[in-house]
C-alpha cells in the first residue's frame, strides 16, 4: 500500500517528526484549524457560503417586513 513514491515507512517517519515538532497537545488544534480552512476553501469554491448568506438575508428582510 503506497501513495505513489511515498511508502508506509516514509509516512510513519513524517508523522513522527510532526509529533516531535508540535507535540501531542497541539496536534488536535492543528487538525481542527486545517479542517476549518479546507471547509472554508471548499465553500468559497462551490459558492455554498454565498447561497447561505443570501437565504439568511432574505429571511431577515422578510421578518423585518412582517413586523412593520
């Protein structure tokens, strides 16, 4: 099972180096930040965020018009 020219031993060495550099306490924070960044990038590329914002704005406008 290899990922192109990188095999399992090389991946384990990379993970060990990352663990030594950042420490066990910071790894969840780094993973969380990386996940948020990827989600943000994905939503900006697909335009998902724009659709959500326009829906929220329409609902807010409708609610304020109903109150008048």
